[in-house]
């Protein structure tokens, strides 16, 4: 049995404030289409299932976590601009049961800020292989300071890592109010310089790409004589897609010019990410109940990123 606080996750060797992690293993059946005259039991004549074998194990993973300044600057922002690079994921759902995946490729990455919440990120990734290893650290219930010690552990960063943030360093999550969106200050676009035209109440930016595995017929016979499925020969990375969702409150009469935006600067606790050439895909301006404000929800396709 395990409890949630015994779990921990690392993105490319760096502790993240993980809220959820899942890397299910799929076993792909290769079924034969032949006629099959097998039986089940003694008096049952119909064939049950079909002759089959299995392909190479298929993994697909997701990692949800609260964003702090260090992981955003060191891992997430570089991942956006070097999207073809692979990285390792290490997590374990309970004490002493590590799951390590190497050669992981990002399939989607989202950053989101909303009222009364920390900046959150969800990373979907495609791992090529699973490694095994024993991760040793102090049990939480024996650790009154809330630290994970990695001084003698080869698979964890050296030094004391404040998993529960007792020291108030940059590992703490970024609150939503430490983010902002700045729009190009032209007459035809929104401004946030005191004119009161629009108030952003939440935003999400999502980066996605296709990752395709290519296999080959390269069977080899090891000394054991057992032939196992061969891992993918190489990986193909498709074009990146970027979308941005913004919810705003209109503080002026009518917001006219939201069809296209040339530049939006996303400020996350002093670190900026600039998206350009945004085209509106959907907008929603619904009537609300008497106890609610009336927001406008806007979704954009993004076609350019400014240089890092």
C-alpha cells in the first residue's frame, strides 16, 4: 500500500511539483486473420480469440505539475525551442518503486494561469524505453523536515532537495497573479496600459507536435536464444502547432478588434515568452446568471514564436 505523499517526479533530472503522473504500458496484439478451429472447454465448439503474438511495448505518458521559476526557465522554455530533443522522466508512485523512462519526446505541453491557482503545466510525452533502477531516499514519515536526500544516490540530483518547500526558495509554485499578458500597443489591438479596455482573467497556451515511431525488421538472437521485439529504429517529429485560449472581461463598451493579434507577450514571474501572428478560431460571449460576471472566451491559432 502507498500514500500519495510518498511519490515524487523528476523532469530531466529536476524535481517538479507533480500533481499527477501516468505512463501506461500498452501491449499491442498482432492478431492473425486466419480461420481457427480451436475450442474452449469440453462441450464448447466455437473458437475463442485467434492466434496472436505481441509487438514491442508501447508507452505513452503524461505529467501534471505546478510550475516554479526554476523548472520553467531551465526545462519548459528550452523544451519549446528545442522540441526535437529527448529527455528522461523519473517518477515513482510509492516508496521504493521507481519508474524511469529514457528518450522521451514531447507531444504536447501546456501552460495555464487562472484565478486562485498556481501556474500549472501538463506535459504529454512519448517514451522510447523504460529503464529499471533502485531509487533510495528517506521515507517521508521518518523525515520531519520534509526533505528528500540525494547525496549518495546516483539517479537523483546531489544535495538536499526541499520537496515540501520549507525554505521558501524558487522551488515554490508561481501564483496566477505573478503572470500577465501584454498585447501589441497599436490602435487596432488591445491595450493594458491603463485604458481599461480589457481585463484578462485566465489564459492557456498549448504547444503540440506529432511524434511517430518507425520500426525495422532487425531481429537479433542474443546469447540466451530468446528474440525480443526491437525498439523503434528512429523517431520522426512533425510540425509544431500552437494554440492560445484567453478569457477576458470587457471593461469598455464593445471589444471590436479581437480577430487577429500580432504579438502577445506572456510574462511568467519576470520571464517572457512571445507568441506572434495569432488568428481567432472561436469566440464565446454567453449570457450569465445574475451572480456571475460576463466573460468573453477567445481561442487563437498561433503561427509564430519570437526567438528565445
